[in-house]
């Protein structure tokens, strides 16, 4: 697998992990008992799915780092902010302000500049 593809897939898996964790926190809060929120987190399938996705992301990230410069790969992680924001709007029905959209555009521009330097 090409390092750039591995980096992108790693970032996507991490972003999906974030969304799974968010889904899990929504249901965990509703199921919290007098024992506290921790048992609801530990027994929550979306939270476990999110942690699993993070694990897969880490494996691909390690592979990516073995194949490319850290100074190239690490700035690409900023795309995670973009993916999470877009997925949050689409799947969680969160709102996106013009200022947030402008910030995401700046991130995309910065990542594109770094990517073109390879």
C-alpha cells in the first residue's frame, strides 16, 4: 500500500472512531446509573467500536511512518479535523458556521501545500 493511501485511510479510521465515540456518549449518558457514567461507557458497543477503529488507525499510522517522513505525514493528520466536521454535519446533524468552514478551508489549503512538496 502506498504511504499516502495508508495515511489517508488511517486518518479516516480515526475520524470514524471519533464519531463512534460521540454516538456512544449519547447513549451512555441516557443509561447512566447511580454507579456513575463509567459503567455505561464500558458496556457501550459504539465506544468499543470507536476504540477498535482507533487501533486500526494506529496500525496504519505506524506503517505510514515506516515508509515516509514524519514531517510530511504528521501535518496530514489535520485532515482529521475536516473529516470529523463534515461527518458531524452529515451524521450528527451538527451545525457549521461560516467561520468554521473558512477555518477548514485554510486547513485543506495547508495540507495541499504540504502534500505537493513530496
